[in-house]
């Protein structure tokens, strides 16, 4: 798809969020037992969950005209989880 649209200067990228503190996740993250389960099963380089602002900044960055050479990428905004779980590609 990226190849099909890049000639028209439509650049397809994606943001892959990790655990993010939102109105939906706040009750879940208020339960210490559940937080322990999440932390034990989801490695992150950054110990706290992300914020909506973290995702917004990433989206603004890859949507910016200054990112015109960033094409067909997935930006993992996940506190390092992807890098820890997929170290062979980093």
C-alpha cells in the first residue's frame, strides 16, 4: 500500500501504542494486583505506563511534513516493550 501511494506524496505510517494511561485503563491501573500481573508479563524499559500526550506527540511527529522521508514505518510508543521482546531487529 505504501508503494502505491508514495508517488502521490501520501505516506502511510502507523503508531503502535503500548500500555497507556487513559480514562479506560485508569481503573485497571488502580488495582495493585493487576498492575503486578501486567508488570510481570509485559517488559518495559520505562516502568510507568505511557500518557495520551506521548502518543499524540508521536502522531504529530510522523504526520508532520518534516517527516516526508519516513514512509511505511510502525512507530512503537510502548516504553521499550517492542525493543525488549524483539531484540534481534535492534
